[in-house]
């Protein structure tokens, strides 16, 4: 019994001596970790404010400021563990983080793809909030851009939430970036039509349509002839930046063309 007591006493004394020897390093390690913790918090606030001014996107600013915060925090942790001579612990942490990261990458492939696509959209800005776009079969005004998804409001008043991956991988038509847009109308008339007279009447009448650009006159082209009918194409240019301007202008052009080609007594 006395032998066991001596062994325990010797072991405890060894631990105490080791703790006393390690105490300065332990105090220094704690101070360094606390210092890095305070620096990380300060940098997170500074980076968040700077990125918010640059990108005006709270989600992006919060993401990168958190990455800076966690990075500095881990640097402080590794330095503290190094002072405590826990190199094996550092290796285990790095290996564990790599395995966890790899597993999460496979498990959340779609989430990662949406996240990366959202970063591309936010920084490259193929479109922005308030612009009119057409993508994935949906046409509407961009209301919100997040890291994972983009919200459109269609002309039917519907809110469409599209994953950023789908937007990134498919064509996007940004109508707001196109200053002018052409309206194409195709008409079929009887072959006995007086083509010169019809062309002059259409150009003159369509020039007065509201929304048609005055510096670009309407154009009329005869594109096909079958022997019984003549096909006419009408081109009119409008300012594409006006919401719903294309739909209204096309309505007015068709209505005016009908009034021009069909006299009131024949309607």
C-alpha cells in the first residue's frame, strides 16, 4: 500500500513541477490568444465597414469580415498551442479541418455552387437591383441579390426566387443595359396591295406613336412574296430603360398599323 502511495505522490509531484515550468508559457499563450481575439474583433468591424462602402452588400461584407475574424483567431490559437509544445494537437486540428471541409464540400455541392455564383454576380454585376432581366424563362425586375439566390418580381406581380447557380450557368438578357430595343412586327397582306403607298403610310403613321424614338424612323421591309400574299416586316426603336415600355409600345405599334392598313369603314 505504501508503495502505491509513493508512486501516486511521485507522479503528482512530477505533474506539479511540469506545470510550474510550463506556467510562464501558459500565461504567455493565454495573453497571445486574448490579444489575437481582440485584434480579430477589431479587424472584423473595420473590414465590414470598408466592404460595405465598397460593395453596398451587407451579406458579402459580413461573410468576408467573418472569414478575416476566424482566420486571425485560428492563427492566435496555433501560436498559443505552439508555445505549449502541443505540435501534435495542431497537426490533428489541421487534419480534422481538412477532412471536415472535404466532407462538407461533397455534402453541400449545390449550396457551394450557389454561393460561388452569388459572389460572381455581386462583384461582376451582370445585373443589379432594379434592372429588368430575362433568365431561366422568367422576365422581371431584380428586387434582391443574395449569396444563395436572386429574387425577381415578374410583371404578373409574382416573386420568383432563383438559385444563383441556375442564373450563372444560363444566358441572361439584361434589358436595362440596352439603351435601345427594336420592336419587330410581321404582317401578311394580299398580293394586290400597293406596296409603295403602304410603305409610306406605315412610316408616316408609326412615326407619331408614343414611345418610338424620333431619331430612328420606323423601317418597313417586304420580306417574302408567295404569289397570293406579301409579307411585311416593321421595325421600330424604343428606349428600353422604361419598365413595361416594350409591351406598351408594341401594343401601340400594332394598333396604329391596323388603323393604317384597315380604313375605318372596313373595320
